[in-house]
C-alpha cells in the first residue's frame, strides 16, 4: 500500500496512532469475549472487535503501513477485566477513545471520510456498550451500602477508641470485634431488606454487602496491628479511608457513568467528619469518667 500524496506528515502520524489503538482494542475485545459467560454479551464484544479491526484496516489503507498491537495494554486491560469486571474496562476504554477522537478531529480535517468513520465508530460502540449488563454491577448498591456503613461507623469507632484507650492492641481488638459483629449485622439486614422488598438473589446481595464491609474493616484495622503509636495508626487509618473512598468512587463513576468529584467529596467529608466528632467524644468521655488505661 502506498501512502496517499495528499496525506500530510502530521496527519499520517495521527492516523498511525489511531490504527495502532484500533488493532490493540480489537485484541482486547476478543480476550474479553472469551472471559464473558453470557453468550449475548460475548457476541456483542465480538461485534465490537470486528468493528475495531475493520477501522484499523481503513486506517491502514490511508497510512500504507501495518502496525502491531500494544501487548502491554492488552495484558493490562485483560487483567483489569479479571479484577474489576469487563464493563468497567469497556467504559474506561470508551472514555479514552472519546478524548482521542476529540483531539483527532482538527488534525484529520483533510480526510473527511476518516473523520466520519471515527464518529460512526463512536456512536456504534456506545450503542453496543449500552446493551451490556454485567451481573456484578447489579449489586453495586449493596457494595456501596457495605462500604459506606463500614467507613463511617468503623472510622468513628476507631477514632474514638484511639484517644479513649491509647493502646493499639486494645483498639485493634475492640475494632475487630465491632467490625465482625457489624459485618454479620449488615449482611443479614441486607438479606432481609432485599427479600422483603421482593428483590431477587437476596443471598447474593447480602454476600456483596458483607464482603465489602469485611474488606473495609480489615484494611482499617491493619495499621493498629502493625504500628505502635496509636495516633500514627489513626492517621494511617484515615489515609486508608480516603484511598478506599477514592478508588471505589472512581470505579463506580466509570462503571455507572456517574460524576466523580461530588460523590468523592460527599463520602470523604462524611467519613472524616464522623471520625473527628468521635475522636472528640473519646476525649470528653475519658476526661469525664476519669479512666486512664
């Protein structure tokens, strides 16, 4: 294939990047399709993969070159799909593609057909992605409930115990007992709530709530088990709280197309605010009762 004489050097460079992205995403979609159990979703992914390959060939005709896929990116996104689910990965890929297409628009102005193909691809893939319905996303509400409750309740409890007890072992022991009890309570409450409201898979919903709660409890107690200074442990625990909020809010915002900043700010302010109030209560209770452990 010969490079068109009307193709500028800058435009050709951009199209080579687009071509490489299309080939790479073609492989990613194929690998995701192999991992998806639902045949309908698998077929959707294969259709998207075909579209990516078709567009890569179009870019190839314009650039006159064959490009190899980015194997590192293929591996990374396949790994993310295993851990976070294929819907998250697909939405993440679409976010990146949206930004790329906006940047390419001006640079490929000399190729109206390429610009139109990019726009068609975006609309087509968005319509296909809207058809995806991953099971784990149906239980996001349960996971949010478990995480929110654990972050608010346990961060407040540990902050209060930090000043009241000032002993990492005692704080960890008290927090662990409280956390496990609260996990069982939250899971059972979610089960009864889902079942009584006529929802399906109450047991699975309860499991997601319990797992999210227990994971959060474990992460927040670890600093008190590995560090000696209770106040340093408190600072590390609160940092972990913010990181958990950041990661989970980002996951939800991408997977469910929700605003990130506002949701992150709300959860962070509530959790840290409750921790600050509980720490103050711990100070007052210790002074009022005159207990020094």
